[in-house]
């Protein structure tokens, strides 16, 4: 399954129809049109790959390869949340919906909002989430996710010993694990297995610190990616709807009706649910070895690249960004 960018498919279709209907000379082939789109094929993956690699290198040499990496990672967790939250909040505000007025927010308002919310998230992660992680991962306590919010008040709760007799649940877990191994053996080719085996591995407990950070970052990256792709997909539909409604060709930008946005949102969700696993499998298993720290770096690198490029007016492709970030980290493993 190829990881195609729907933007280019749509643009290609528009160019084809435009040439057929009005001629080659009616297409803007310069930087303001097709040229900028072609440039994004190269700018997006290279920029995201460089940024993601830089983030992972800081993580690698700041935490993963240090002695007592778990302790250092636990200390760094609030800083990671601070950095991640700041970038994603900036993205949401800068790329916010015009209907909410977010695109008109001035830097004087943006700065304190970003700093305040990011600091609040960092403080919460330090006093609550980091303590929950330490007790959950290192002390092996039997804690639930909702204990995070009251962790200072939760008494010590030892987990189930690993050498306890097999229960029905243990048996079921083992059966599921064996089934998973069989599936993995079928899915992974010899080349993939060799690639995964050759990739450097780090302390498992330290890697687990990045699990929720990866989810946190992926959520915002998906939000950005979805909004970008839906906008590209429903653009032509919105114009068609406007022509049908008014009976005239629009001379300027038209407003997008709510039902068009809802239709696009439902369609991208349906596509993800029914067929998205092919792309997930390609990016998640076949390009490089993944771990929470690597995934966090890829997602954050993508978000930061999209935000920066958007503000600088550079052409960008979200799909190519995440693909470039993934490939960039793989190239990094082969060099460092």
C-alpha cells in the first residue's frame, strides 16, 4: 500500500480537467501554482526528517544512553510535556478556524496563553503524572489511569507477582501473546526482521515513559493532518456546491458550508477505519523499527515542521512530513 498524498491526486485531477477544458496555458505552472506544489514534495520530507532527527538526538544523548536513564527520563518528562504542549498549542492557535476568530489572535495574547497552559501541563506532569509513572513502571504497583489525578493520596498497592500460578486470565493472555507472535511472523519479512534486529534498543522502562507522550503528540498531529486533508478534499466539492446553489461561477473565495465539512470529516474517519491500517502498517513496521521515543520524535518533528512552514509561507505536505520524519530517523540509525 503506497502512502499517497490526496492533495496531489486532487490537484492532478484539477490540472487534467483544466487542460482538457481550457488548454495548457490556463494552468498556473509558476511558483504561485503548480511549482509550489512540486516543491513541497522535496521540502516537506527533508525538513521533517531533519527536525525529527534533531529531537531524537537530544532525547537519545540526554536520556536514553545515559546511566540510570529511567531516573533522568522521569526528570525530563515535564520538560517534554512543556515543549510538546507549547508547539501544539501554537499550531492550534495559528491554524485555528476563522469562525472562532483564532486566526486573528495577536502575539500579545498568544504568548501568555501558550506559556501559561504549557507550564500548567508541565507542573501537572511533574507532581502527578511523573509520580504515577515511577510507581507504575519502577515499583510495579497495580495502578489505574485515573489514579494519576490523586496519586499523592493513593496508598501503596503492590502488583500481582510475576511468578504466581497461572490463572484463567494468565492463560488467555499467553494464548493471545502466542497468536500475536504468529501474526508478526507472517507479517514481517526477513528484511524487516533484519532491520528491526539491527536497530539499537534502549531500556524498556525508560522507553515506556514516552508512551503517553507519543499518544499526546500523535493526537495533535492527527488533528493537524485531518484538518489539512479534509480541507484539500472538500475544496472542489465546496465550489461545486456553491455553483449549484447560486447558478453562477464564483469570482472570489466562497464560504464552505457546514454540511460539506461534516461530510469530509465523516469520510476521512470512515477511510481510516476501513482502510487506514494499510498505511499504518507501512509506516509502523516496514520503514523502520519503532519505539515510543522514536514515535514521539517523529510526531513532534512533523507538527513543528508543519507549524513553522505554514507561518513562513512554505509549501508543505503533512503526509510527506510524517513519511520524511520516519525515513529520517531510519537514516539516522544507519549513521549514528
